[in-house]
């Protein structure tokens, strides 16, 4: 499988991204999330459900048995290691499997179980005795389609009569006859070709239509129109499902155009806070001086893992070199790497093979990447317990936006966390100019959380 294209080198990390690049980033980040994620994302918020027919009983399930899945599917679910439905699945699955089938718009952040939910719905609705396409799922990119395909293959492991076809570019097909695979997953352009020009699929025979990652989809030129054209060809009775990690107005407008009479399920993203995070700043004179201070910090406290953010790739490279020379195991994450290379670096850091991860802002917007990473192990000195290790987030440069203004959101994503369960953290900001100090002061003011001065020549106070 070639996953290279999504992460091809294309720009500097210095902040001046074009709109097109930003859009492409969405798909890359989504893919990266899928590649590195292992588990369900925790979310303690309540699921909000808006039923199309408020009079019909709202029902949710706490077990997979309650869904009366086909035995081969239930076996597949357990084989993957799912014990019970995720929060969003508790509501989405009964709705999707209801008779008659219900349309659904569902929104929750990535990692909450949306893919697994619609895959299960598609596999449940398929009749393997019929050798034509019955379920159609469209994804924003080739790589994302392949990831979803893998989930279908995993879940359908004991349901081998059901076959899957990939409608993605480069997949040459003769126009001669209809395909026999019951499930088709692909990108909008190719799926449209398969339905129209090549006539490989009869859209009227599709029973379940899934539009995945709607927010990423509409960020790509042309995908929105293609999706709508596909949807228009489906029969009236076709079940239509739309999923999105975020819900800006543009996604809503699109969702309402493609999903008639929808039920709506929302799980709000858990808010991040800076509570329980000790924030410091260190005054330095230069880049070299910042590195020197960093060494002092390493000399004074036992750091389990550190994640260090630099503004430019050049600084990140330089710092990685310096830290390696000092004997640290350093991972470097930057924009010129392919998405697979990035996933591999993050994975190594996650399992502790690397103790330091140096990165530019390249993935900062998708804070999920970082949430797990640094504060997964709550090493923190507790009263009465002696030697403990700490994990640290270091802003080697303060986060700024394209115009050079303080980027509060990115600051929060790097340092903050969700959940209120006693996870503590340590964050250190390196400051080497009046301007940087000013930025940090504004960030401090924005969050109304004190950022304390740390004197790295006298580090007693950090303990
Ligand atoms: P999303 O589509 O919302 O990003 P996924 O369906 O990909 O989420 O699920 C995220 C991760 O959680 C995947 O690794 C998936 O295997 C796992 N997962 C999904 N549903 C469950 C469940 N009910 N129990 C345990 N793990 C699950």
C-alpha cells in the first residue's frame, strides 16, 4: 500500500501556508490520527441526540448482544477486542440498525468510534447472496479510504462471503459489466465515474450510503459537488449516513443537503484546560542559551519524556543535533516527512523508545497527537514520595500565528489536557527576546493562569 502521497514534501513550517495546503493538511492529519491511534478516545461529555421522530422511543445499547448482530459479525467485533459499544455507538448503532433504516448525521472527534459504527452498519445490511454493490462509502482521500477498508476487512473477518471493492484512482476497471462486490469504498471522483461513465455500480441498488469525514471532504475542491451528485442518484429508500469530527456551519450546510430527514447525534469535544499544569518561563539570551538552560533543567530534574516545540524546521534540526550530542534519544517530527514516517516517530515516542520529541508546529492543530503522548504517564513529585520522574512540554519558541500574534489555541493544545482527573503537567517556555516575552504575557493574560519565572541556574523551586 502506497501511503506516501498524502504526506509528500511541499512547504516550509514557517507559518505561511496557502489555503490549499491547509486543506490538504486536514486529510493528512486525519490519516495520521488513524495510523497512530490505538484506543478509543475518552470523552466524559453527554451524547446529544436529536431524533427525527421525537415520539418513537429513544433507545441505546450497552452491549453488542443487544443489537442482535449476525453471529459472524459479533465474533468479528469481539475478535478485534471491543467489549462494549463506545459512547457514540450506544446511540448510533440502534438508530442505524433500526427497521426501517434511519438516516443519521453524527459528529464526534476522531477516535470515538464512528468508523467502527458505520462499518458494522454496512456489514449488517449487506445480503451476501446478492452479487452486486449494496453499500457505498465515500472518503476524502485514497489513503483514508484504505484505512476504512481495513476496518471493514477486520470486522468482516468471519463473514467472508461479503466482498469489498476500492473505487480509488489507479484502479483500472473495464466498463463491461457491473462489479459483484457488495461493499464499495472510494473517493468521490472515482465513485462518481463508477456510477456514471463506467456503470460498474447501479446507484439505485445501494442500500446504505456513508459519507465519512465530511469536514475533510468539503475542504477539498470539487468533493462536495461530486458527493451531492452521487447522493442524487441513490434511491429514495437508501439509508444515508454522514460523519464528521467537527461541525462548523459549512459542514452543517453540506450535511443538510445530502442527508434528508436525519437523526442527529453529537458528542462534544472535551474541553482542554490548563488546570493542574505548572507553567514556567525561562529568560534566555539566544538560541544557544536556550539550549544551555535546557541542559540545566535536565541536570536538575529527572525528566521521563519531553516534547519540544520549535517555530522553524531549522531550529528543530539544530536542537535535535545538539540534544543527540548530549546523549539524548531524540525523535524529530517535521513537515517534510511522509505521514507514515511521522506516524513511526510518534509511535516510537509513545512506547518510550525516544525520550525527546522535537517538532515544529506541523501537527499542532491536531492536539490528539499530543494528548496521549506526554502526560500519559503522570510522573510527578507527590508529597511524601521521593524520586519521581516528570514529563515536560517545552515551547522552545512561543506559539504564534501567521501574522506573528500569540496563538492561544495552539498553546492550549500543546500543554492543556482534558479530563479533570488529577493528571498534572509541567510546561516550560523559553524566551529570548522582548517580543517573545510580550507574546507569553498575552497568552498568560488570555488564560488567566500564572506563568512563573524559572531561574535555570537555581532550580530548587521547580521541585
Ligand atoms: P473514529 O472513526 O471516530 O475516528 P474509530 O472507529 O476509528 O473512531 O475508533 C477509534 C479507535 O477505537 C480504533 O482503534 C477502534 O478500533 C477503537 N474502537 C472503536 N469502537 C470501539 C469499542 N466499542 N470498543 C473498543 N475500541 C473501539
